[in-house]
């Protein structure tokens, strides 16, 4: 409330002084130009080679070119996914890397997701951490492609109690970005021994009819399917179905969108297995199975996920714009996830009030010299012509001046190097008022750029001013 005279610490707002997760990320949402390869990251940080699996494109990691810089045959690289990798490499349109450590989004690692267009998860066998799930989901939401490959229930290759379908379902249903069935499907707890799922009839679909060939059938050699929920995401679509199934059940291969990104699901790892790999592994050559068209399916899907094909889903950062809200944890209800903030800024303290929900961001309010910050990085997709940043702000103060701004809140746009590109607004104790007021700013000028949105509250040495923020959004269209 305006006119509040007690400093923040006197109000019983005892806030946990913990470091907040810096999971806001910078994303490359635009597809590579013709002269720039599409960037694909294959995950090998979650027991993808445990047991009898060998889901790698090469033993040279992170860069498969270290094994052979100009591969022409699948055996030039070592791994059960070498056929997939070599086929992409030979086109000259793809740059491939392998992740061997925790997945991040907005960090400095060469395999940080901000450096890639598509992430391939080839039957992961350990759970993703909370930070990894935030990174993956935000990467997709802002234009990345996600290729999830599962296996049958009980395929726990490292005996840690989790199999791939449980791990991927956990990613979709237990994350800080959107756990409300964001992709519009869940993976079934099934173990289907064998089948040749058939493709639907859709001549315009770029995954079924792409530059790598026409898809007619795939292969199940102990796998599972997905249940589609179009009421949760209208863009989910089954492309290949288990024999005798159609509609929302028995989908063996499905696609969807999330935010500005694209998603693909495959119910078995056998189709991507080329039968080669490291010594000691017994593998199955599903890639070259004569009864299926698995190679075309894998390659077309990779092209589509990377924004390299035409219509048929989300923009993936391509020439069209999918309307979306891009900020992660935009109402702060997941606590510190996705935002980088000073200790105590994101809170559910009863000393101030959230506009909606329980959590909000509270900068300053201590009645002593202090600077609090709150930020999140995001890419404004290049194809979007409208981009609006909005948030609700409540200011209360113990200052009595009607002319001097003793305490301030700056709202700024920074580039990836931390340079201020624009100060959108500066608020102060002079803006104190009851309730929240929505503030909005046009960010269309930053289309195609990775920017950091930053709030900086600076308080003088006496008399508190509280800057309270809730329900942020960055809407693009």
C-alpha cells in the first residue's frame, strides 16, 4: 500500500537467502541459412550407452568429425546411430555434436542448447534434473526442435528404476515451464513385441513426404505407443499407428508444437539402430529393415524439427510465426525457476500480495541502501512482427516527496554480452499507488535477437520503496 512506513525486514518478510537457479536461456530461434548447417545435438549424458544400447553417432565426442572428417559409409563412424549421423553429414546441411554432460540453456558450454536447432534424446535412461527439464522445455518453447525416442516399459538398461518412457513422461509432466500436458500426448506403459506401424495418408506432411523420401511403415521390436490428447494441444498429430489403431490411441510416431518449437515422438529405439556399434554390443539393424522406411522417417523428422522443411507444424523459427507467450515461469508460481534474481526477490511472503497465485517478485523495500535485480533471457523469433513485453507493477513507499525520485526501478533490454540496448522505463517512489497497474512495451525491434529482460531496483539509505511485479509476459505473433 502507498504510504507504508516500515522497512521490509520489519514486516516479517524473512526470506530464504538462497541462490536462485539461472535457468533463463538464450535461444537461436532462427533456422540456419542455406550456407549454414542445421545444428543437431545428440544426447549422450543420460546413459544412452548403458547395457546393450549404443545410441551414439560416433565415439568421437562432442564432435564426430574427429573420428572421420568426411564419412561416406556408416562404419566410418562408430555407433548404432552412425547411419543417421553419416546420412545427415553427407548432405552438407547439418552440423552434429554430442552432449556428454548435463544439458543447459544459456550457458557457456559448446554443447549448450542455445547453440543448436534440434535436440535428439535417443532413449535416455536416467532422469533429467529439474534444471535440465527447464532448459529443454524453454529451448523448445522458444523455437527449438525436440526429438524424443522411447522404448518399451521395463527397458531399464542401467537398473536405476527408470526407463525411457518414464523419463520422457517426467520431462513433459514435471517441469517448471509447463506441466499441463504441453505437447498434447503421453507415452503408454506398454511392451509391444513386434509390429510394422503404418503411415497415415497425408501427402502434404513434410515428415512423411520429405526430401529424404516417402515414409510408409516403421518397425516395433519391443516398443510402445502414445496416447494423444488434442484437447490439451490441438497441434498434436499421429503420423504412424500400431496395427489396428488410429485417432488418439496407438500412435507410434507423433508430432506436435510447443510455443515456437516443434516436437517429435517415436515409440521404439530399434528403428534408429543400424546394427553397428562398439564391440560387445548386440544390436538390431532396424535402420535398414526392408519392411520399413525408418531411415526416411528419422531424416525427414530431423529436417522438419530443425526448420528445414515446409508446412506441417510449428514454425521452428522458420518463415512463419506461431503466436506464443515466451517467458518461462511468467507468474513466478514455480519459485526461482527460469529467472535469475537477487536473494529473496521471488517470494510468497504475506507482507505484499501477489496479483494472482501465491508468488511474486519483490524488489527493494528494506529502507536501506540496496540494489535488487530480476532477469530472464529469451529470443524474439525473427518471423514474428509483433512482440509485446508486459507485466503488472505495484509500488508502495514510505517516501513523502511528491517531486524527488529517491528509489528507482529500471526496466531494460540487454544483449547477450550484458550491454544495455534500451531502458524501456524508469519507475520510482513517485509512482506509488494502490493495486497493480499493467505496463506494456513493444519489443518488435528485437525480432531475431537474443535479449535479456532485466529489472533493477535501487533503494536509498532511508525510507523504503517496494517494487512488486507479477504476471509477466512476452507475447509474440
